[in-house]
C-alpha cells in the first residue's frame, strides 16, 4: 500500500507549465462557484465546494499557490454576496463572513501544505540510508527497475558493481564505532563523487555498497570500479585504516527481468573476489545464457 501511495504522491508533482495550468483551471472554478452562489442566493451555503480547488492546489503546487486560490475563493464569494447585499440584515455581514471563510481556507492550505511536506520528508527518509545519505537498498531496487526497463527498450548494456570492505570489523574493534561510521560515510562520498548524475549508488547494509551503471559496457564498468577503488585505498591509507576492497562486477548485454537477479549475481562475484584475497575484482559479462569466464585484477 505504501508503494501505491508513493506513486500517487509523485504523480501529483507538476512541472511549471502544469502548475500554471492548474492555477488557471482552479481560478476559473472559483469564479464558477461564485457565480453559482450568485444564482442560488444567500440561503445556500456552498462554500464547501471551494475546498476542492484549495486542497488540490495546496497539495500539488505548494503553500503559496494554495494561499492564492484561498484568497481568490474568498473574493469570488464576496463579490457574489456584494451583488445581493440588500438581502443581508446588515451591509457588513458579507465582509465579516468572508473574513472568517478566508481564514478557514488559509488554515486548510497550511495544513495540507505541511502534510505534503511531511509526507515527502518521510518518503525521502524511507529511501535514504540514514548514516551515509545515499540511497538504501529499497530505493536502489525501485530506481534500478526503471533503468532496466529503459535498457531493455533502448537495447543498451547495463553494469552493476558490488563493493565490500575487507576487515571492516577491525576498524570498529580498534577505533570504535564512530570511526567505523566515519569510514562508511567517506566510502559513500567517494563513490558518489566519482559517478555520473544518472548512475545509482546505494548502501545495501553494513559495509556493502551497490552501484548501477546504465548504458555502460564491460571495459567502462571496470574502469569505474578501478577508479573508485584506487581512491578508496588512498583514503584508507591516509587514515591508517587497514582495510581493503573486494568488488564484483556483472555486465549484462541481455537485460534480466529483475534487479534482484543482478544484485545477487554481483554479490556472488564479490564473494569470489574476497575468497582470493583483498583488493580484487571479479568481473563477468553476461550475454543471455552464456557467461564469459571471470577475470581478476589487483
């Protein structure tokens, strides 16, 4: 249910053109409601109808747009009431009513905009690793599945790299968990600084990281892994951390149906590298049912 709600939430996000169009349509709707008020007279309280445009704009376009529609709604109702002011007991009644009605609209706008803000914040937290600030496994899988669909449609290869820190436990044992956390954050930062904007990096948990490289063939994926690992090893040397890196790379020329298959395969390659020692890469190119022999590199 959460994933369905998330899709609805992001579907409500609008481009500037759509936002402008929504404002124009809802503004016309407020005018229409005001005209209906004029036609029906003061006996029918139809102000509830304004909540629909106010709520919609506040959710999709933000607080400022909601305030604008709230003011427009109150003004629309006021104009209708002024046109039949002789039907009120006192001349100031429409003004007092609209003042309170406007305050109600503004309060609703504030609540909806704050709710949207909180939902977005919670959604971001659910997709972000709290320690490192990069994506978590869940967000990685969601984003990667979209990239797999695109790769199948356009026919380009895709590579996945699985990184694991060797002897990470010794850092926590020797220096404490705060130092271990600092290492994990520096690793995440190094990976993020050395990839493209549309590559997907994530911490899978513990000292394991994943990296998806859309449109990246074997040699390019290997070059990315080498570049990142060399910078990580330099960073570890500068901090006197006696840790290493094991990595598994799987390059797919025929795109699988599910990202979990790719993660598991790259994880298997990473453990094959770890069994050989430290600072090793195992790379396989997968082409349909044929897998080329792995090669190892220091």
